[in-house]
């Protein structure tokens, strides 16, 4: 009786979606991220189901009408795993994986299983090879936000500090400056070679003008 209402290829789509979601979610689960195996697998399955329903029950209308809302819904979920701590933003990769898991689920739902798994393989290649790419191919530079404090009566010395910092970094930009009682607090963005981070830390620790800093 149930078989009359369920087409076998829809069961295959559900199984493929389960496998794809499991593969993507497993990587996040092993890294103990906010959205892990269960979350990403459910997102992939849900995207497939919405796509199947949209395709089946659109009638003479647009078969992508319901499926198109998946994009905005998944964007809301992705935003939920992004958070900011200080000057650092976390969760962007997890949000991206949520996004592509939904796209893969939609592709399976529309019957493009081969296309879905091609993109799944490419996504996994990027996820697992990113460290190698950063180490051997991409420049070993990073952007850092530096917050340091100097005495207000040494305000002119900040130019010397910025000049010293420019020698240690590829580029430096003062973001803002504020006064807090007897201190000047300066926020600066630095772009520097990772190998010079230790030199930068040593300078900040030894500088007679810098009272405190966070990097």
C-alpha cells in the first residue's frame, strides 16, 4: 500500500542525500563545530525533500518555486553558527558547509546526483587540503588586529611606534584611536608575514611606550 505513494527513485534520492550529508557533517563533527553530523545531514535531507515536493507538486507552475526558498532559509541557519570574539570571526567555514550541503541536497532532489557528488568531492578537497594550500601555495601572510595603549602624555611617541610596526609588517593601518583617562588606546590592522609574529610580540613586550596590548 505504501509503495503506491512512494516512488523508488525518491527513496534513492533520500539515501544519496543521507550519505552526502553524513560525509560533510562527519568532518565538522570531528572538529567539534557548532553544526555537526546531525545538523548538516538533516539540512541536506530537508533540502532534498523540499526540492522533490517542489518538483512534484508545482503542476504547470515553476518547479523551483518552493526550492528557491531553501536558499534564504539555509542562509538564516548559516548565520546562526557565525560569531565574533574580539576582532576574530568564527564559523564561516561551517556556514559555508551548511550552504553547500543544502545545494547538494537540492541537486539530488532534482535528480542531478552525479553533479551533486562532483561538487561534494570538490568541497571535500578544499576542506581537507586547505592547510597544505596555505603552507605551500598561498603566501604565508595574515591580517591581525592590534590594540595597544600608551600614556596620554606620550601621544607624540605613537608615530614612532607606528613607524617601528611598519618595519615589521607588510602594511599597517590605524583603524581608530580613543582616549581613556590618562591613556591613548589605538587599534591598528596589520598585514604581516607569519614568520615575523614572534618579532612583533617581542617588540610589543619590550617597547617603553606601550603599556598594554592585545594581538
